């Protein structure tokens, strides 16, 4: 079976499924996406072998850091996010019609009373 994919032999070309978009589980455990869309993570080299490091360095390791803009595309693809502007990632869009202001006006008691008067 060298040279061809094993699933082609098993299922044929017409039976292949489309690839699934799954987030990278290891990266999900190490980063968080903030409300503003930045990717927040902890710094490296701060867990052990700290005796020779200065106190200022060790205190700096406690502070979170954010993914650099050059890494954003790669990290966003691994997490299954859409990339936003500079140093920002966006969560996948929800249906835009759910949160429109016109729907909110229809559900308000003032709008219902005005509709009953007509």
C-alpha cells in the first residue's frame, strides 16, 4: 500500500469524509482567550531550576503574557478561532440575527403596548 492512502483502498475515493476542524487539546489546556480576543498564556522557564534566577525574574514569571502577533495565525488555527485584528483572535461567529436590536424592540413591553393600541 505504499504510495496511496490506506483509506482509499478500504473505502474508495467517493467514500472519503471531509476533515473535521478540531481544536488542539494540549494547547487548549495551556492558553485562554480573553474577552478582547487576546491569547493569554504563562511564561516559559519559571517552574524549576530557579535557585540561580533573581527574585525580579521569578516574580516576572508569575505575570501572564500574551501571544505575539506573529504567532496569532498559527495559534488561532490550532484553537479553531478566526483571526481578528492586530494581536487579537475572535471566537467563531454566532448567528448575527439573534442579537439584533429590532428583535429586542418587538419583545419589549412598550412595543407590545404600542402594537395593541393600533
